[in-house]
């Protein structure tokens, strides 16, 4: 991994930063191996509690995709259409 996660250290608490990084990490995991649908959606729900604005979500996830090549949007979309407990694999 030769990129950094887009985070807002100015406004987010240490716990919120950890939760956002966890979400980005799960998106990475979905591309590099697989991740459980339930765990990914739980991480996304927490991410949305921290980043409730759709425009800020698009901005942060856009930066993440630009740096990593991994799409938060496509990963969450696939997780939402998958059955509970199913593994999400974006390869």
C-alpha cells in the first residue's frame, strides 16, 4: 500500500478516524481477498454516522479511489445486493 487514506484529522476524534480507516480497509479487503457482507455494511453504517453528508462521502471516497483504485461505491453496492453472510469479492 503506497497511498494514504483520506481522513479529516481536524474534525474527527481518534475513534472516528479509526472507524473510517476500518471502512477503507474493508473496501481494500474486498478487492484483495474477500470480506463478509454484514461486516462491510456495519463498517459503512459507522462511516455514514461520521460522514453524513453525501457530498463529503463522494469527495472522500473519490480521493480514496483515485489513490487506491478501489471503489467504495461499487463495493457497498455489491454488498447491499448480496445475501446476509455472503462474502464480497471485487476481483
